[in-house]
C-alpha cells in the first residue's frame, strides 16, 4: 500500500538513531526539572536524600541481582545479575518529578 508522504515520514522515523531520540527527549526534560527546582530546598534536603536514596538503591540492586541469579531460568552469572540490577534499580528523576506533580506534592 502506498501511503505517499505519510509512508515516507514513517520510513524516515524508522531509521532515526536511538541515541538521537534519547538526547532529544531526555535533555529538555531534565533541564525543565532542574530549572524549576528551588536551590535552597535541594540544599536543605540533600543530606536526607543521600541517606535514604543511596542505601535504597544498593539494597534494591542486591535484591534484584539475587532474584535474577536464583529465580530466573537464564543461568546468569553474578556479574550479569548485578549489572542488570544496577540498571533496573536506578531512579528516573523525570518520572519522580512527574509523579510528585500528579500527586500534588508541595514545593
């Protein structure tokens, strides 16, 4: 089926590099979140965020790696399981900001 200009546009989008897509969408989203962040609140809450986030991500990474190693049928090594756990455990700041906005969290 010939879709004309629409078909040409769809074919062009199929060949866009994933890195270009990532840079095109993530950079403005992170900039917008950083631009609207109150510096003094971040500075005041930084210690609490480190105390809560750092151990939480480490525990989540370890639990995910253990689950991948012993429950999934892929036969992953510890290195592969830990790498997967580290990727999955990372917090997405853009999603967190969007969730807080949707919940109506105060600034």
